[in-house]
C-alpha cells in the first residue's frame, strides 16, 4: 500500500555521476530494506543494490559494485543511490522498492513507483 517515489535521473556522458533518491516512509529501520532495480531497453528488470539493517548493511550486484553506493537519511525517509563512473550499459529505468528483510531476502511490501530514467551516452 505504501507508495515510493524515485527521482534524480537524467542524461550524462560516460564517466559521469548521478544521485538517485527514493522517498519511502517507514522503511529505513532495522528489519526493513530498500532495494534498487533497473530495466534496460529490451531487457528484464534486475536488482542491483539493497540496503538493510537500519542502513548498516548493503549488498551490490557485481555489475555496479565499486561504482554505486547506497546511503539513507532517516529524518528525510530517503534512500540514496550514488552512481559514479557511469557507463552506457547503466542506462535504463531505475526503480526502488521497500519491504521486510528476513532470511537474506528483501520481500517487497510497497507498490512500484514510476521509476526514474537514466541515460548514459558514449
């Protein structure tokens, strides 16, 4: 039932940076999780990063590890995805979702947002 809101996308050149925001009230505490996913044109949606344990723990997919960084601001009910050294293959629609963290899995409880578009040109 909870609605998330993604923002911060845009168009950049290869090597550039963007910071995406996900406003998700009530899901920044221990036992909750926020997960970022993306869907490139012509491809399926894939999970790329998850933050949980009150923001103390993070998991990154190998495709973004070392370039992307998760953080959260509890006062603002916001999770941030800092994306650095962007590549054309990072282009796509980026979504966030939130839910319960249990058994090593982030199970979605929120609705899907409309996403935010990221375009990286070569």
